[in-house]
């Protein structure tokens, strides 16, 4: 008999050889109807998989995130079959799932265009309605190679695959190399919740010297309602595209003379400086000292730090007076040299050094994307030097700083990942284990939930990553905390301990906002350009109704400027309705209408951005309200 442990700890017995589908039926007919796959001892499997002995089983449905991924994976096969049905000469390459969807790379002499999406979708609906079972076939490597004979792409996939046994999945007459799992049949997918999204070019294996393929993207959801919500978010994202809003609001620009290098305009610098001013105030509160290190440093330094062996393909180099230099991709070696400039005692610890460091990293031109993917950016870095017994408290302090900073920008929903030892690394396995355990202990002490991200640590140490979620439920990786025992040893950093012996400090690398350019792009999209008052490039605009109140408008303007408000006056001959509409379009926080009645009473009629209603207040009252909102980092304009 099989002893099956369910996720809630319940143990059920079933005959050896019972399938995962059979386990679902034993749990309940309702669950069996909606089951699409399973998980046996942590490994995802088809419902047809048999179990025996003592095993842990989880039934996966479309309500699970894993279930959606399996649905999308199966949809990739359905789309591939549809494309091959329409274009029999199409050659399949590979088709993985991605966030919110899937794609398949196709080698086809004829271009697939958006006009073709409808017929691909129609063929997919036909395949789904046919309710074709997904059948798994397992073969030895040589048999598998024989089965794909003639396909250079599938042969390459098999040669790159691990293991001696490979699997194929068939849905009717269509067959594809795949490790699975899949839904039990195509009919398990809601045909109303599937859509082809786009097509783009992609080089085979990402190598520009190889064949150019067509990458067809699709999305799939549990039901039509979820698809509709997703498509709404996509349309909203287009409206909030920071590249469009940046031009519309005159915040920044890019030029062919410096691809991947952002040019910030005066209004963009307002947002930039407000973010930095707040960042500095919080770091002062948490006892950080700010440093500044050079952008160009001797190439030998980067060899010593380990960046040369692990990161040189992303670096820029130059030569000065026959000496080879590297333009820094990270700030840490400079921070190490600042530490080495003086002798240190255990009494000084922890030493917290923050830097808004300008770094350069190579990105291919195809990867560049506005402010969020650039070649030059400012990293809000910091390095903490401490004793081993201070690690946990220092990590907790950084976590609390992260929480305070993010909440000011309205980011309260985020998830945390603990990334472990990567293949390319420096330092012993023992050091890595010690460092990883320390990060885990700090997270557990704070009572924070986190996921393990195996093998994704920095080359010098494990890390904690913070992924925020914006208003469109998109995830962005921002903050990172990295624990490093190796680099201080490489640079021979020491401090005098209480027993008068020299010891090596522990180094904590951390960034909170990450790239400031990228964070600015995220903010613009999160708020749709409608920045909170404390970040708004133009907080107020005075709108005189006519030339008769122009002098009063200047009085208002001067009082606001003297109070530190960022404001302008619209002296154009336009009617007041047009002025208000323009101010709304320019994302101005408060529109201050100045008419004869307001001039007589010493008031202004305040129209808030996004509202059709007005409030009449005294100028000094408005200033007090605005200052309060700015001081509180309020996200809303209403008062």
C-alpha cells in the first residue's frame, strides 16, 4: 500500500500504482474534476503518474500558480501544433513558459504577422475543443535522437539535455520533445482564456551569428475573467510607459550619441533630487556615513576583487599613461579601499558606509529599455563592516530601513527571496553555508516569509532580494542584501579585537532602491506620471481667469515660491477651462484658479489633479496643507 501524505499533513492509503488522478478522486470528486497535474515529493508530474511507498502528494489545479504555469506550458504545445498546421514547413525550436505566458521559437521562411494571430487562435480553439489527451513517451537518448532525425533544432535540444532518458509528449498526431508535465488533455484549458500577444525576432541560443527565428508569444489564464483583467493591465501599462510619459512630462531623453545613457531634464532632476534627499535623511537616521569613490580604478583592483574572473564581460576598460583601468560596474572595491585608509578597532563596529555610486555595465543594444535597462546608472549602495556576532542585528537593521523607504513610495506589497551559492563563486563551501544560515536567521527572526532561489547568489556571497509589486501587479526586483566573508580576506581587511589580535571583518553589501534611474522609471509607471506632491516636478500652477487678475496671480505665485513650493503661472490668453485641461495633462498637483472673487477675499479655488471639484481656501491655509502633505510623504492630494 502507498502511504500518501497530503499538504495539510493528512495521511491516506492507496494501492501501490495508484495514479495521482486516483489520489485526487480519493480525496474528493470535486477536486478530481479540476485537477490538472500533481506534485510528488516536490516534483511536478502528470496526473497519470503512479505512486507507491511513502510519498508526499499535492494536487495542482488552475487556481495554483503552478497550475497556471502548466496550463501555459501545454498552450505552448497547442500553439506549436496550430502553427505547424497552418504552415507545414515550420520548424519548431523550443517553447518555454515565461511570466504571464509562453512563447515558441519557430524557423519559418514566411513572416508571421499580427494579422495571422486570429487564425492561429482559431486553430488553437479547434485543438482545445477536440480534447486531445497529452500522452508521455519516454525513450533512451539514442532512440530519442533517432526519433528527431532530420531536425537540427530538436537534435541540438537532446544533445544539450541531461539524463539518459528523455520524454516526448503527443496530442493526437502532434508530437514534441518535452520534459512536462502537461494537463491531461487539451480540453482542460479554457479556450476563451487564451490569446496570442506578439511576435518578435530572436537568434537561436541568443547568438547573433546563428539563425534568426520568429518568437511567437501567447498568454493563457484559468478563465476568461482573468484573461480580461490581464489584458486591461497590459493596456494600462502602455498608457503608463515611462518612456512616453518621460517625453510628455519633459523629464528625460535618450540620444544616439550615448545609447543607454539617460539625459535627465530639469523636471526629471526634481524627482531625482527629492528621492535622494529622502534617501539621505533615512540613512542619516540609521547611522550611515556617506562616501564617494572614483569611477575609474586600476584593472588590478578588479582582478583582486574577483570581478575580472566573474564579471569582465559586463565591464568597460580604458588605458591612461600606459596603465590599464576599468570603469567600475560596482562600488564595493572602492568601499574596501576607504576602509583600508585607516586602522580600525572593534569599538567602531559596525561601520556603515553608503554611496550613491555611478556605475557602468555593458548591456546589448537589444536589451536597453528606457530608464529601467541602461548602461550607466547610479546605485544606492552601502557596505557595512561588522563582527560575526553583529551580522544578524545588522541584517535586521537593513530590512527595517528597506521597509521604511519602500512605504514612503507606496510599496507595501513585496516578496523576499533568499538566493544561494551559484556555480561561479569565490570562497569556500563552508563560508557560503555560514553566510546563508546568517541571512536565513535574520529573516526568520523578523518573521518574514521568503522563498529559496537556488544558485542565484552573487559570486561573492548569498543574498536577500526584495521584489516590490506596483499598482499593475507587476513585480520589480529592487533591494538586495549580500553577505560577504571572502572579499575582506582578499583585500586583507583587519580590525583590532578586544583581545588585541587582528581579525577580518564581515562585509555586508546592500542596495535598497537599486539603480536610481530604474527606480525613477518604476515610480513614473507606478503613479502613471501623477506623482505625489512631495515628488511632483510642478506641485501647483496658478491660473488667472483673465488679465484683470494677473497681478493677484503673481501675488499668489510669490507667496508660494517664498514658502518653497514648486509652482508656475499660466499667463496664456486661453480660457480657464483650457488652462485647467492643460494643467491636468501636465500632471500638475494643484491648479489654483484666481478670479475676481478670489482676489477680493485673498483666497484661491483649488482644483486637484484628477478631480472635477474645487475647494476654496486661504493662500496661507493651502501652504500649510501642502507642507503637511510633503512632510508626511502623503501619496494622496485630497484635503
